[in-house]
C-alpha cells in the first residue's frame, strides 16, 4: 500500500470543540473547556505527524459546522468523520464530501442499539458506501459481533474505535469476544483503531495481548490505524498527547509496522492518497 510521499504520520482520531457551542439533547457529557484546533496541530507537529482526522464529538450532535471550518482552513492536511441523521439529503452528503468528510460515526456507547438491517439504515449505509465513506462505530467489544454484520453487508468499510472497547482486554474464552474475532477473520472490510486504551482499562500488557489477538484475526497489520483521542475527554488528568504517542511506539516497536499503521493504512482509508 503506497502513500503520499509528504505524509509523515496521520493522527486519525481527535476532537475540537468549545463549551459555548450548541450541545445535543440527551448528551452523556458536556465539555467545560475548549479543545483548540491550533493546539492539536501543534501537538501533531511536535510528534512529527503531518496529517490528521477530526471526529465529530457526539455531544455536538449532527451540527458538524465547527469541523467544517477546520477543513476549510486546512483542506490538504485534514479529513473528518461526521455525525449524521440517516435521512440526510444527497446534496448535503455531496457538500460534506467536497469539504473532506470521509465517513459517518455511530457512537453507540450508552445508547439503544437500533436495527441496522432495517431499510432506512441500509439505504443510508449504501449511500455512504457509494462515496467510499466509512462507518465508524464506538461500542463495547461484547456487542460488536451483533452490530457490525448488518453495516458491513451494505458494502461499507467499518472502523471500530478504541481497540473495540474490550473492558479489561480481549478474552478468547468469552463467547462474544470470540464471535467478533471470527467476524474479523471473514470480513476484510472491518478495521480497528488502536486508540484510547484507557477507555477500556487496557494496561500496556493488556493492550499488547489484545493486539496479538486482533492481529491474528485480521491476518496482519493492514487493517489498523492509530489515533490520539485528543483531548482525551474525561481522562485529561491521567494522560496526554505525548503519553499516547509513547504508548503506541511501545505497542508497535517495529518501525516498518508503525509506518504502515501511521501512514500507509490511514492514507488509503481516509482518502489522503
């Protein structure tokens, strides 16, 4: 997998926001501080990364305009993943795609899971697939085998956030964990984001063991990307950007494998190359 020669690394998961922006009803969390685009770009520069992907935070709902402004300011450097209603008009999808959006996010943590095999959702997923957009999912590992197949069946690439949130690590003795590992083996369009190990209580040792199981199921490193999860909402006191970069380097000590996860894989997945 080749990548653009000017790409030195892609942070595929970060959020920007201000506490005075309109917040979504029913949100589980609302920030009290700002996460500035300029701060994130400076952290990227310091880590030697050249590109990044902004993820719409769920507490901002389907108003993606704050990210839109960032894409307009940095059209070459940035891509983004939106939060959308499934009945979003075609012209709105076209407009977002022209700005640099390349996917839609389903943050299902703490939410009722819907029937994603139902006709309205399938129509939505097919429209995304026609644009080569990914569907990004955040949900605990135990539930993924029941959720992902209907989405992948529409032809979408599915990206699973934060190691899949396997609380305390992936357990091959857990039937639901085994079911998702088996799904990874037979579904090449499902990717894993190696991000936010702290959201699943993954120590370095648990993260390494979980990665071994994920890598075996995926048949290598070609379906992994990395993200900082900056600004680490609700975990700001326990970690930071440099700490997450260091954890990734410790998790993937081989430089060639790191380059694939930081450059080659995400350049293709997020349509940089």
